[in-house]
C-alpha cells in the first residue's frame, strides 16, 4: 500500500470521511517520526478498527460503530514486512498547509492500514487519519494492469435505442450504456489468479470427461507432457482445453500418473 496520513487531526473512522474527534498541534521532529515508525515494523499486535468488517456476536464491527457503540476487540498478531517513509511535511508549515506523512507498507493479511496511521498519530501525540490509500500489489497481480475508476467509467457507448443526432428533441443528452467489449479488454485472463500452478493441456473430449467428474490417466492424454513426481499426491495444476481455455483446477495423484478434477470453472469440451 501507499498511504497518506494527515497529522494533527483524529477522526471517528480513522479516515477523512469520519467526524473530527480531536485537533492537536503537530510538535514532532523527524527523529521522533522515525523512532515511532520503527515500532510498527516486524511482528506486532494490532487492535482492529471499529470500522472494520470483523464480526462481534454475528454482526460486523462497523454496524456497531455506526450506532456509536464500541465493543471489545482482541489484539491480533500481524507482520509489517516493510514500512518506508516516502515523504513527510510537518515542519515550517505555511497558513493552510496540512502536516502529513506518506508511507509505503508491505504487510501480512489482516493488517488495517487505517489503524497503523491512527496508532502512529497517538504515539506522536498529535493524532492522525488516512486521507489517501492505494493498494499497489496483491498476490502478484501486475501493477501495470491496474485501471482507474475514470478508465472504467469511460467504457461507455451510445445506447442502441437512443435517438441519433437530428432526431427527436435534438438538444436532449444522448443516452449511454456500458461498452462491454471495451470493458472485457480491461479484464485479466482467468488463469491470472493462479500463475504459480503448472499447466496441463487436454483435448476437448478429455475436457468433457474432467468436466463430468471423471479422472484421467496422464499417460493417455493427447497433449500431456509426462512428468514423474516425487510426491504421490497434492500437486495442483490448471487445466486448459486445447492449450487455450482455462476451465478447471485438477490434482495430480499417484506420482503424476492420474489427473483428478478439483474445481470446475465451467462445463468444457465435447464428446
């Protein structure tokens, strides 16, 4: 993540959408900031935000928070693998300028970035809240494939049933509808979710058999490059119909001699 935290203002939601809880002067030095940041690196205990989706007695915490109710939360162990200070601005401020820090955070699952900023503000004695938060990496998905909300919103075209220019009222705004072809071009392929899995290609008939719950012997597959495994079971592979269509995840068993369907994305192949 890359996060921008505003110093000197604490809010109910730990971000800029909440109500201001307190405003305090920012009497902080660069050395104090660096020392404070160091306490968040490595394995630490974090109390989840009341505005998180964690559940208490069957209800998400944010539902209690919206009612002004605070419930007990147990600290959870998280790991901050990397916490880098990208930018800071809190000394010699001019009128109207905001004190802030910009951080890059690489953390474990279950980490609440808002809580890190809120806790940092309390540690510095001035309070803080998140004003900007951007996720820059997730499970190896390529950063250069990310698209903005504006790019998605631009994938529109004139509605098929709307009047063409010169017809009807003339000055009325033309009705628009989603351009699904343009939206499809922004999507990653299905197998982008499992880039670490070996790939096995099968024929259309073999794809049909796997789609209907049948297992296959790998030495009989038309398009399978035989590999002898060191372990009898537990190697998962993505299965492609004719090398192009990802339709299932399967497991190699018996030292790679048999292929068993595990998860079917859709019915593939033909008899």
